[in-house]
C-alpha cells in the first residue's frame, strides 16, 4: 500500500513547487536545520533557473544564517551569475550586498547543536579573499581598500598572511604610491623579513631616498636573512650602487660615511667600493673630490685586482673629462683659457698612464714589503732620476727584514753600492758595503756575498792589496767562534767558515800572494774541513805547478780522508792518474797499494774506471797475469749493466796478449757453462747478453774447427732461448747443423727445440686437450701436434714415430753389403766428395715428406740432406777434445 504524503502548505504564496521537488521538501520539513538536506536539495536544483536557485539558497540561509558551507556556495554561485556582465550592471551591487549580509550574519555565534554554527564563521578568510578579488575585478579602488582593511581587522593575526599577498598585489596594480607605501609599512610590521620586496617597489616607484634608508637598515641588521638568498655583501653593494648613482635623489644618508664604512668591513672588495664612492662624487659634480678619491684608492688598495678596477675607472674618468671639454669647446668656440685647461687635462691623463707601473709596484710592495725583487723593479722604474733611486734604495734597505725577506736581501746593498760606483762615488760605495757587513743577515752566504762584492769593487779599481786585506779580515777568526749552521749566532761569527770567501781569497793569493801564503790558505781550508773535492784538486794542481809533487800527493791523501764515496771519486781518479804519470813503473808496489786502497769500499758504479786504470798500469809496467787478474775482478765488481762491456774488454785484451784459445775460460765464466748436462747453470750476465756471448763463443769454436764444442755451446744456450721470441738463435743453430751436422744432430736439435718450447709454454689446459686428441685418434701422428703443445709425452711420441719409420725403411731396403766407414778429410777435393756422395748408404734413414719438415723451417733455396744423397757415414764422429 502506498502512503501518500500530504503536501504542506507553502510558507509564501509566491513559491511554486514542482512534482519532483516533493521528496526534498518533505525531507526539509522533517529536518529543516540540517545542512546536508539543504545541500542535497540545492544540488538537485542546479539546472533550475537562477532566480529559483537563489530563492532556494535564501530559504536555507534564513533558517541557517551561520552556515559557512551554504554561504560559500551561495556567494560563489552569485559571482558566477554576474561574471560575464558589465561591471556597471546593478546585479554587481546585489552581489556585493549579499556578501555584506554574509559578513553580518557570520559575526553571530551560533549555539544550535543541529545547525552547525558552533564556530566563529567570520574568522574564515576564504570569503574575505573571494570578496576582495570580486571587488578588484570591479575596479572599485576605495571600496576594495576599505574591504581589505575590514578583513584585516576582522581576522586574527595568524590569518593575516593569507590576506596580505592579495592586498599587496592590489596596491601594486594601481599608480597610487602613497597608498602602497602606507600599506607596505603596515605589512612590514607583520613580516619584516619581506623588506626586500618593499625596497624593490620603492625603486620602481622612484622613491629612492626611502629605499636607501630601508636598505641601510637591512644591511645594518645582522639578524636579517634575505629571502632571495643574497649575502650581506650583495645587499651592501646594492646600497652603494643606489646611493652613488642617484646622488640628487638620496638626501637623507651620508654616502661618504656609508661607503667608507664598507671599505673597513669588506676588505676583499675594495675596488668596487672605491669606484662607487668616486662615482657618487662624479654624478654630484664634484670632480676634484672624485679625483682625490681615486688617488687615495690607488695608494691604499692591497691587491692587483682592486688596483686594476680603480685605475681603469680613473683613466676612463679622465678620458671622459677630456672628451667633455673638447665637445664643449667645439660647441661654444675655443678660447685661450679653454686651450690651457684642455692641455692641463691631457697632461694629467698622460702622467696618470705613465705612473701606472710605479703604482702597481707600490701595490705589490704593500702586499709584501720584504720582496727584494719588487724593490729592484722599483729602482728600475726610477731609472735616470738619481734622487728617486737613492731614496728607493734607502727605503728598501731600511724596510726589508733579512729574516722575512723574499729573495736575497744582500743584493739590495750590493746594487746600492754599485749605483754609487757607477756614478764615481767610491767612498760612498765603500760606506754602503761597510754597513752591509754589519747587517745581521739570515744566511751566512748573504754576508759572504757582500764581502766578495766588496773585494771585487777594490779589484775593479786596481786596489789589489786592499782587496786582500778585506778578504783576510773576513776570514779572520772571530772572538766567539760558532758552527756554520748555528742559527742562534749572528752571521758575523760564522762567516769565517764560508767557502765562498775562502775560495776567492785562495784565487787572490794564487794571483797576488806568495807560495807560502797560498799554501797556508789551502791548509787552513782543509783544517776547517770546509773543502770540496774541487778545492782539493786545485790545491794539488797548485803544488804540482810549483814542482812540489810529493806535497801534491799528500794534499790528495788529505782530501781523501775528508770525503767518502761517491764524493771522493774525482779525487781518486785524478790522484791515480797523476801518480802513474809521475812515476810510471818506478813505484809499482806503491801504485798497487793505492789502487787496492781506492777499490776497497768502492761502489760498483764507479769501479769500472778504476779497474781499467789499474789493468792499464799492469799491462804497461807490471805483469800480464796481474792484468788478467784485475780484469777478472772487474767483471765481478762492476754493475750488472756494465758486466757485458767489461767481459768484452777482458776477452779482447786476453786475445791480444795470450791468443784466442785463452779466451775460452773467459767465455765460460761469462756464460757459466756447466761441467755436466745435469748441473744447473749460474747466470752471470742477463739472458740477452749471455745469448750474444754464447753465439760469439760458438762462432770462435767453429772457426777453430771444434764442431762438437760449438754444438755443446748451442745446446747449452738453447735453454735460455724461447723459440717464439728468439728465432735468430735457432736459425743460426740450424745453419750450423746444415753446414757441419748430420740427420742425427738435426733431429737432436729439433728435439731440444721442442723440449725448450714445452718448458716455456704455460698453456697447460690446451696441451692436455691436444694430448687427449692425439691419444684418442687411431690415425693421429706426431705431425698433427703443434710444436711445443704435446706436454711431457712429446719425446715418447717422437721416439715411437722414429722407430716406426726406421722399421719401414729397413723393410723397404734390399739386403745391404758390408761397407766401410769414411771420415771427412780436410784436404779432400770436390771430385772425391762427389764420388762418395754417389755411393749408396745402407744405414740411411728415409724420412717421410711430411715428417719434421715444418719443424726444420727450411727455406726452398736451402740444400736438404736427402736431396744431396750424402750418406750418414760422411758425418762420422769427429775427434772429441
């Protein structure tokens, strides 16, 4: 049964209901204070005419005047209805009144439980933002501003941050700077960290004085953090640019004091700040004041970068002044005063350009006043102006601290004295150098250089005795002696041990003094133990020139006692050479003792020269066997890199003295040929040099007719010859066997080659796989294996193949007759050898065409033994040594 609900009587006679509205109306009658019911009803009527929808909203709000959801939807719908209308349409005023009504009702605090008005609805900023944006779209400036103010008064301060962005955008959108400034001032009380935004607005509105004040306040606030990520220096630089480029608009700040405060605060950016200060005065029209600022800047900056910035700006300023003067004179006509002023400005500009090197040098000296090289450059810049040069040298020697100096401080004193000397003021030069000798330098070498320069000054002017007196005075023993490297003592107490002063004194004594005085100087140098090997050699040569040979030898021995290897090397070489040249073979035993003393403890690096000199002595004045013994010692005493050369010299000298056969023992020592084939060789030379020595040894034995000896040498050498890398050796051995061997020796060579190659081969897995292949194949032969790839069973397979071939050859040959064994005769003619070659050899082994041909690597033009048909008996056993 369907229960028909009674349609209630409408509250107002103008309300018209449709049939589909009845369920929603009944629901509202039951729950007229339910927001959800009204929202469902409104959602259902979205397609209804606008007056009908607005009427429904008004009914709902009449019952629920504090509902935020209803007001928000209602106001949004009303704004959408007038969106495309003209702003002068009366409908806009109705919507505005609707918003005002909403704010009036939202001030009430609802306490109905079912009504949803238990919060302060007027604290919701969303409606204020929408209303203000709606008013901004209408272009009603005053009304909009007052509405923003009402919103700020109505909302709590925690929600002001949502209103201010729209408010500021509204203020910036209209050319009302006074209103905007007042609004920004209010905003900065809430958000002082947004001062940069206000400053940018002030710049854009040409209110630069207040912008500079605000920026100065920000710069002085150490707690201020820039939202744009700018550093304090960047903000300071903006302030400097602002106040320097707009001097007529910034009146409330002391620009000079602000920029000079920055000079003390930002010492790494002095160039830009000085340029900003000068730019301020230039724009203010105070050109002389700007020039003073530039001059002060170039005299106080500490870095080349700052100097370059200031100087370039200074030069550009002077150029612009000249250009402006020339332009003014061309427009108004030239007068005599204008020409004078223009010449004055040109002269000032030229002087500025010419002063640049000197000003730059001043900057470098301000960085480091103890830089000696820069002082020399400053003197060079004053070239031709004596007074400035003297003042510069005086300032330099007074400023530079020897213990902090960069460079050699004594060069300033020497150059100062040289300047007076060039101007023929010797007395003043002597005074300068005399003062320099009393300066407490850091290094003894500086004071020694001053004394030497002082002596050379006297020598250049012919005062030889005075020069000797000066150097003797410099080398005299002080009252308080000190070690040369004792830094706690002044250099004046240590200069007596300076080798530079003693060397110059020795040269002067040799040239100007007597023999005894010179000898005393050299003896004093040796007693102080400051001599060098060259000093010792010079002393000995000096004594030798005056025919004091034994004294010179004593000088060598004193020098040898002072030094150790390797410093004593030159002294020994010179001493032994001079001794042999002096006595020859007259004092042979003494010479031998000297050589033995020199070789005792001699490093291998320096032993070769001494051993060769020793051997030459024995060859010329001693015994040949002693010389050979010396050469033999030398081969073991020199460095490994020199042993090969030493063996070559040893072999050459032995062959010249005793003959070629005597060199066999030397060759054996070089390559250490073992007594038996089972004995392990001890290598003296490297593999490369030992291989070369073996080839020479074998060639010598071959020339002597000792074929077996040569073959034994080749066999020994093969143990250090990898066939993959030393093909030349195996080719040489093959050629030797072709000339002097037979099939057995060639087969033995090939066997050794395979054995050596197997030893060097490290591919164990591959070798094993190849062996498995050979053993598993019924028709496999030794020739199927690559040389060196058959592992430990290679020799067994080769022997089996040889036995098989020998058996086949024996079956194929007819019964052989009894034959004689022939030997090769050294005097056999070619015809006799041909007859022997034609005879059949029953013991000849016929090799297969594919057997061992690859291993022998014979070229097509070589003569094979099989093709010659030479019987094996021809290669009979040679007489063994």
